[in-house]
C-alpha cells in the first residue's frame, strides 16, 4: 500500500485562514500521483490536475496523455488558504487511476480554522473528532484488495487500467474503516462532541444514524459553517461529502454503547463505529443559534446543464468522455451561475474551486441535509439538481466530475475554465 507520510489516512493538516502554506509532495511510490486538496480554493497549478503528475525518480519521460506534465520526484503545491474554516480532505487524482490509488491509501484530511470559528463555544480538543469513513476489502495478508484491471494497451486509450463492466457501478468493500481502523469504538464522556464526518469511500453511500437513537446537530457543510444549526435524525453522505455535526452524549446513561450505523446496508457494512459513554464530565461547550455569516447568494449570470450518464460503455458528461484541456464551460471570475445537474444513475457530483448552494431538487426545495455551501452533491437517478456556483478567487482550468471514483476513472470528468 501507499500512504501520505506512510500512514493511512495521511496526516491531518491544520490550516489557518490567511496563512498560506506550501506542501512539497515527494513521490516514493512506483506510480505517478497528483495530489488534490478537495474543497480547496487553490490556484490551478496546485489543484492536482489529473495529468499534472509527480513521477517516480527514473520514470521514462513518455507522457501517456496529451498535455501530460511530469515533475520528477517532487512537486510543491501552494495553497493560499484564503477560505473560511471548513473540513477539507486531500487525495490522489491521477488520470485513470484515482480509484485504485485512493483505495490503496492516498487520502487524508485537512482542517481550515479561522477567527469566526475560534470565537464559538463548540466542543474542541479531545471532543473534536475528524472521522474519515471508507469501505475497503482485504487480501488474506491484510493488504487492500482492489479488483484487477484489464490492460487494454491499444489505441487511443492505451495503457489505461480500466476495470471491466462488472465494476461500472463502482467498487465497494465489506469492511468499514474509520480513520483507517475497522469498526473502531471511541470512549466518550457524557458531553457534546464535534464529529467532522467525511465519506472517503470510492463508491459507497451511507445513511448515518445513531443507535439506540439520537440526533445530529449539523453545524457545517462541505465548505464551512452554516449560518445556523440544523438538526437531523439521519445524514445521507455520498463519496466526497463532509458533514460537521455535534452529538450530545449527555442524553445517554453512563455505560451506553452508541453505534453510528449505516441504514443503507445490512450486515457488516451496516455498522460504522461505536462510542461508549464512560462517565459524566463538565461541559462548557454549546451550539449557538447563530454560527457564522456565510457569503450570501449572488445573482446568477448564466444557466448551464451538465448531464451525467452512461454512453457507449463509458461514464460521460454531456455525452463526452473526459477530454483534458477541452472545457465544457467558461464561467467568468467573480460571477455565479446556476448549474443544472442531471443523470441516469446515482452520481455524487463534485466541482473543483467553485463552492455552491443547492437551490432545488426536481424543482422543489432541497433537503434539510443539502444546507450550506458545498462542493459535492448527490444527484440521484433521474433527479434534477440545481446548484448556484460561485467562481471566486482564481482563473484557469478546473474540473467537475463524479466522485464515485470508478465513474471518475471511467471518464466521468470534464474541464471548465474560469476566465
Ligand atoms: Cu475529491 Cu476532483 O476530487
Ligand atoms: Cu475536489
Ligand atoms: Cu457517477
């Protein structure tokens, strides 16, 4: 396996708004990588474009795709960190190989903090838990088991590690990992805890609930704190999404085993992790009625449509397989647009750079769990999801794609260029 810093997940980065950082990624793996900070408002040269590769030392200088860039061994990624406090994550984004490389360990979390968040009395320290949730399958020797690819080796897409039709829907595992541990159990005091939930699975979607009962108070979405908390009995979380929630364990008697369950699966994948309430303890945390002042909704200047569906055995956007360097849209920096997202299957749609709000699902108001600024939204089969996307901060080429990573590798990706 590979991992950032040799661990899985990779190290959790603590970033502060207004404090730019440079991260030198040194690739000691035998395969090329491209590192993307998911949810980051990042200049294009550091966004982890799929053909902007850090290649192993001594790799042959033969680009496999037109326009491919090779950085031998190291690349410095520059992150301005000008954005609001939020739960971000980073992962590999190599062309055609994102799914196997993330599965084998190339993922980690990054937390952006700021003064607005510091001023809130939210649970912190040991009572703030970043939780990277993903499913995996294992070989007998304990290594990650990912299906073997067909190597086509011919024609235009020569050398692609493409999976066959059996995996068109994506790859799921039978073991649920949280921060790399299978079905872990955390000891908690009977107090409030802040859980930063991330679905880092390739293709599995979860409906999270607390058993024997309990509620989640959502305080943040993909792109930062909500204006005001929203309470949910269940949280649907698709690949790439984050939910920042507070759970109050003071409602359970000491000794209670509380389980975070996945109501979408029976059997092992129906259990995510446990909490054991060990004792009462003082708690000076609170969830204030006003959390933040997120940016308002700008007036859109254009409406575009992006249709995600299977076309001739590939996953496509507006009928096209991914064509690096050919933008499907050219929004203007500083503007906002309505993007209408549709599809034939379930596709968690992710947009780089531009954060968005969900305006409507099938012409009706969005779900309570769609609140806030986001970068990934679950588009169900034959659903029509309208989002208002803001193009802020940088010009250049970015991507939108399905965050089912097998769909992404099977060409469900497109460029857009902010001009
Ligand atoms: Cu988390 Cu382009 O992806
Ligand atoms: Cu991203
Ligand atoms: Cu998809």
